[in-house]
C-alpha cells in the first residue's frame, strides 16, 4: 500500500529532530519535535531518543533517518562527531529493534540535498546540471547531484584546506563559530575558504547552503566568492527531515 505520510528524522550531533512529512508534495505536516542528542552519542542512547520521537508522533510505519556519518546500505562507516561505536553499526537495525518500525537510513546532508533538489531551489537542475549542497551545523556535510542523481557520502567536512592543520569542519562550522563567539564577517571569510575550494574542484552550477548557519545567509553573503551561484536552502533547517522522509518514501512506495 502507498504510504504518503512518513516520519522523517534528522539525527544530528547535538539534536535529534523529527516530524511527519507528506512525501507527495514534500511539505511538513507537523512542527518538528526535538530532543537533545545524548552526550557521547552512543548507539543505544541515541536509539532510545529515536524511540521517544516515534512515540511522540504515535507513529506506525516506515521511518526515514538522516544520519551524520557515511552511510553504506544502512550501516554507518564513519563517526566524526558521534561515538566511534557507530562505525560498523547498522543504523536501520538498531533503530528498528528499539521501536518496532522499519527504518531507512542515509547520510544527513544527502537527505537535505534530496529535499532541496525535489522541492527546493535545486529543482531547475533536476534534469540538467551539477548542484552541491553544503550543510553548516556541528560539522560540514556535503551532497553532490549531477542531473538529479545523487553521488552519496561526499565528506566535505573531512578535507584539508591549504595550509591548515585541521580538517575543514574543525576550521569552520556553525559550532566553531559559536564556540569562538565569532562574528558573521569572520565566519563568512573563513567559510569562504571552504566554499571557494570545493567550488573549484566540483565546478557546480549551484551551491545550496543548509543547516543552522543558512538562516543567517544575508549576514555573510558578501564574503562568499564562487563561480557557482550560492543560495541558502529554501527549506532551511527542515530540509534534512523532509529529505529523510522522501528517501524512505522512495524505498517503500517502489
Ligand atoms: C560527518 C558527515 C555529516 C556532517 C554533517 C560530518 O562530521 O562526517 O557525514 O554529513 O558532519 O552532519
């Protein structure tokens, strides 16, 4: 049976957020509900919070989950800002065991990208063009689309920039900005080093910025220099939740 309303969950290193999504038109049907990510980010503790979200919505059915790691066939293959025990853990199975629901997991930035391509500002490039999504949150996430096809698990936050000893997401992210009380000018200049670097590697037509810092795009837009058009995600912070639900919808409604 076709399932048009799906629970989308955006698992982050600091918050776990979820809401019901109409996967036909890509709209949120509820407010997003949020719980803090348990400190340490251990699999069992996070599974308990996912259960609280499922219970909150009294939801039965398939769940889509965007997860802040490389995700290969449901299994986490990295753990930059969560507990290392996640590496090799099957996300879909551990959440299914905690809740009794069926889960479909993908990288969180890939989820945000899917929503922005199908229902956001990436739409004009669904058939033709290259789009790069960068999510700016605790870490930096990346998603690349060529003619609407996703190249999954693009780990933009893990690269090294010229003359830097730390990886890109330790050099600048929304967390780095907050932790260092950084103004938008300094943030913009630092983020531009990441942006112009990846712009020159992937040469996309459009770069979409998502995650927490995308809400403040106008404050730092003037410091960004890329050949690609650079725009904030229209769906803002909800893109990850919507995209996770869309992904599960594609799997169950085949
Ligand atoms: C992870 C990515 C993730 C990004 C955004 C990074 O630390 O390595 O997989 O997409 O954070 O959450």
